[in-house]
């Protein structure tokens, strides 16, 4: 599992430093990547700041909505729990 950062608040650039900032802010233990060529957004039909996207194993979209961070965290927890059970 990994997290892809597609936009930052305040117009900050999305780069390695931004990914490290997100990883550290949320205490993530998974790779945090960025889509420097905007390929992911184009393939998934996403708009910048359209929401938060959770993708599970097999590229299954679990959430793609303007959800609060707490909702995304519970979605991620559920996806992780489900993958451990399998």
C-alpha cells in the first residue's frame, strides 16, 4: 500500500519534501509518493483537490470523495483490516 500526494494546501509544490511532510504529519509507515507528470489524475479522472483517494490491492478504489481526514483514516483502517483477514 502507498499514498500518492496530488496536491498540497496553500499552493505548495508537490515534491519529495511535501511527501516527507505528509508522511511525518500523519505518522505513515507506507511509502508516500507524488505524481510529478499528473498521469494518475488523468487515468482516474480526478480533479486536483477533488477529494481523497484510497486505493487497495488490485487497484480497487475504496474511496474517492471530499471526505474529512478522519473518514479517510477509518477507511484505510478498514481496508488494512480486510487485507490482513484475507
